[in-house]
C-alpha cells in the first residue's frame, strides 16, 4: 500500500518530533489530542515538515489508525 507521505521514517518521526509551538508545545506529535489535530485540519496545517507530520497524524487519527504506531512505540522502548 502506498500512502502519500507515509513511510517508516515518517511514522517514526510522529513518535519523536515534538510540537515546536502552541498549546501543546513539547508534546510528541503522536500524543496530540484529536481535537487539536482536527483544529489544524479546519484552519490549515503549517508549512514544512511539521505541517506534513500533523496532516499525517490527523489522517491516522481520523481513520482510526493510531494503533499502527504501537509496534513502533514498543520497539523504541526496547534496549538496543
């Protein structure tokens, strides 16, 4: 399956990249609440990588796909 803007690297970024501004500054994008993502979808996503990641997380949330990040979360917690 090919989803535009969705790659293993992008999914990993959802778990590591923090919001650089706003009400949820410092929170990892994958942990942002749905209503915040929906607000961006209504008002417009910012430009650049952060906007692309927010749009991807919005699509995952909107389509009930947040659980796809669970294996990546588990893998990132295991010692290497």
